[in-house]
C-alpha cells in the first residue's frame, strides 16, 4: 500500500472505515495500482478479503503484493483471502466437463446473470457459523474490473444489480467495504460503460480517479489522481494532485511529487 | 562484444542483464533482488503457474525455464520475453513480447504493413525453433508460410543497411549538421546487431525463406473454410462458430503438445507462437466490421477473453491483426484494446492526405504504440517518444523517431511558421489532448 495515499485519504490500517463503497476509475492511464493498494491495505488491516480478479492471473497480484509488503499465498492459506481467478474459471467452463457448476457459466449461456457470482461472494464473506475461524475485522469485496463484464456480454443493468446485492450484503449487513474498478472511456462512445460509471459514482462514498495528464504524455509523471468524497456531513471535497510513481524491483514504491 | 547469437541457448546480455541472471540462479535467500518479502523465482513469473516440478524453488526452476531458445528474461521485472521479429519494435515494447500475452496489431488501411509484421513474428518463431500455430480465414496458412522473409546473418545486415543509406544519399547529399550537431548523435531507434539485443534477428524482405527451413519448422494450421464444413445454427457458449472452433483448436494444441506444463516428462520446453490474421473481419463470420450496431457485438471480446485465459496458463505468445479501421463502433475498439495486452496501431500514408505533407516524405506510415502491459509490476517501460514512423525499404522495415524539420526559410514570415505549426499538429498528441491551438511561442 502507498503511505501517501493513506495520508490523503486519512485512513490507516489500524482504523479503516467501514460500510463504504469505493469506486476506482481510470482514464487514459492505468488505475491498476489503486487495486494493488487497496488489496494490500485491507490485508494489512486484518480484514477478510474476497478478490474477484477478472483480468489478470493470481501470480501477477502476488508478485506486486510482495513489493507492497503482503504475501497473497500466505493470506490465502490462512483463509484471509478468497481469490477468484476469472481467467482460469473461464477456461474450465469452456473446456472442462460441463457438469460441474461454475460461477462464470454466464459465458456459456446467452442469458447474462451474475447471480452465481454473487452467491460465490456471499459464501466467501459471510462468516461461517462454526466459530473456528480467527476473527477478522470486517469483510471486503474487491473487484478488478467491472468493465470486463460488459465486454463479456453482461448488460450494464445486470452489473448494477450485482453491485447492489453485494453492497446490501457486504456494506449494510456485514458492515464491510466494497471496492470496484471501472475503466472510463469518455472519449469513445461506450454508452453502457458511461451509464455504469455514472450509476456507480452516484452510489459510492469515495471516488478515486486516475487520469492522464491533460497536457499530454510525460514520461516522469504518469498522471493525476482526483479524490472525490461524498458523504452526508462533509461537503464535496475535490482535490487534484500530481503523483509520480517510480517503482523499482529493489525498493518499495513510491516517490511522489506535489504540485 | 560477442557476435550475434542465433537465439539458441541462453542469450547473454551485457550491463544490467548479467547480474540479474546470476541472481536468479543463486538461491533466493539473502539476495538484494527481493523487495518487501523476498520472492523466490524472480524470472519467468507467468511460468510459475505452470506445474513444472521444482519450479517453486528459486534457482533450479528458473535456470531450466530460462534455457528455452529464443527467449530472455526482461531487464525490468524478470518476465520471460520473446522477440516480435523486429528488434526496433522489441525495443519499443520494452524489450520484447512477454510470454503469455497477446499482441494486437491494428491493421493499416490496405493490410500491407501489418501483414509484414505478422510475417516477421512467424519468421522469428521458425528461426528460434518455436512451434507455430497459424490461423486465417482468408489465405491458406501454408501460403503465408511460403512468403516469410529470409533471415539475415550478421555481416549481411550491415551491407543491406548501408545500401539503403547510400541509395538515399544519392538523391540528396547528406549534410552534416554544423549548429545542432548534437542531434546527429541521437539514436534513430534502429537497433543494429552488436549494439543491443541479442535475441532478435534481422530479415531480408526481398527474399523468401528457404524451403528447407520452412519444412523443418513445426507448425499447426487452422484455415477456417476447411474447418467449418457446415454452418451449424447452434452457437455454443454464445460465441461465433468460427471463434469457438478456433478456441478449441488452440486449446487442443496447447494441452496435447504440453505447452501448459501438463506433460512434465517432456525434456525440452518450447514456446508456442500463435498468429491469427484479420480477426473480426467478415470472413470469420463476425459482423462488427459491417454494422454500426452489430448483432454479435460481444463475440470478438469474449473470444479475446478466453484466449487471454489460455495464453496465461501456457508458454505461448500470440499476435492478432484486427482491421479496426473497419469497426464503426468505437466502443468495441476500446473494449478490444482493454482486453489485449500490447496494442500497436499502424497508419499508412497511402491514399491519405498526409502523403503530400513534407514532414512525412521519407516514410510510409506512422506507428502508434497504444498500450503496453504492466505485468507483475506497477509500471511499464514506455518509450519517451510517441512520434514514430516506419518505412519499408527494399530489404528492411525500419521504425524511426519523427522530428520536425528545421525552419530553413530566409525570411521568417508568419505564414511559413503557421505551416510548421500545422505540421506539428500532425505529431501524436500523446494522451489524446492537443496542446495549444494555432498560436505558437515566438522566440
């Protein structure tokens, strides 16, 4: 996790916020670092995390997680992390035996329904009644990313329904958090994506937007990060900051430049 | 400096490459490579998922996997890379194409240069001894293989390049710069042999690869008209019939030939190079290129997603050319880009108004690197220039940085400066925003 980002958000692994829905978006740059940040943040905060990774493999997150100071394999083994690998499940759905139930069976069928994915999340995050598990702080659902679901033929309404169900279960019932990444494509006419983004932005309490620089491409500064907080008590707080990540294999990231 | 190796065995590279290779060989404990947490096998991270016995250990698995012909670990993050066939393109992509990823080429208007890059990729596979899988709906893959360029040896390359340069200098004498002489030393992006990478090869486009070399190559063929004998109405997995067949074919080759590590007794690991030509064109039965609101809008994107899953779990690299200039719906283009790892777009000047522009008179087209993947790290190795142009000489295909010509007019007049600004606008805006309007800073 990035300590500078924690300072900006006024959170720390000791006292994270609860019951929130955070929306991550990126436009013209890659917002994947935000996903890595939140994954390592919640693992360090001793929360139970259900990570739905649709676009990259487990080893990718594991290697980046090691650079950020968390060990995903160990977290998975002790039950703190439930990792759903979309790519692997898809291959199993299409080329494996057809009898076994699978959470991604919507790929095979034309009907776009994310109910099975929701049931997977629910089973993963609802604490089992046996009491044998060590107590984690609160459950967190992390999704990377929702735009892929649109590419797979799921309708935007179905994705919104899925997020609504997840929020009801995770945020309200279990007092946990939901974090989701959506790619912003404001230059292209992707209406479904725009609708998804607007609706999710309306439901969220915190929006983190990673954008490319307005003036064009620069090698040293990757872009800017906008933080929008929507809460009942605080007025809308719009901070635009320049950030600069220089990441090396040897050192822990990152150096930031403020403007 | 050692001579150009042919790509077999371990490709050694000077400078930063060597310490990494040594460190990957020694045990993981205690070396300075580890970040927070000290990971073991720093190299070949995609291969970690492959169930090779002993790959969990740091040294042994890494050394064994690294000895695949025609590959090298990335300097930045130890990712296993293969060459795309053009060393200049490898340099732009951050060293090469990562194993387990997809390279998407957005075709130029008449599919001249993109098919050339496609052939370079396949030729590189043959020269390195990789297995090929060629799929096409338009031409028989056997015919594609007959047209591959011939690999050049070390000394021949210098001759070919000098030929090209002397040909140019006959038209206009090469004036060495007197004032801005430092600019003459800037690299032109052409990586010659003996200067940088050792694992790419050079090809002579004017000659064909010899029959013996092609016969010795191991390759699998997927020609759509032969595979689809009858048009079934049932579409399984809500995918186009042709795409479904292709996916099943690829999956069969991967599992039968052991590219996904399912056959650990196989003594020598190899890379599978997959090449799919003109995906998304109407010949594949897809209508995204024909209609503004296509009926099967998700067919190609689902195909790319499943292909990504197959690539990630196997030792393969894939190149796909897509005629994206035919796709009317821009949303589909952006979705296709998001689902691919590396995206390169080609824009040729044939028939466009840019042909007459003096800025472009030496080149045949522009090349845009739209996307480079961030694999196993938070950053990627982006080149610092976005203005790249290519030209196809008689024998070689070169990619160069684009520069504004110097303003050599005697009278500094407003109108000539405006022309310069106009041509400056042709340069790539980078992140998509045009900087500045018609005004320019007057020094």
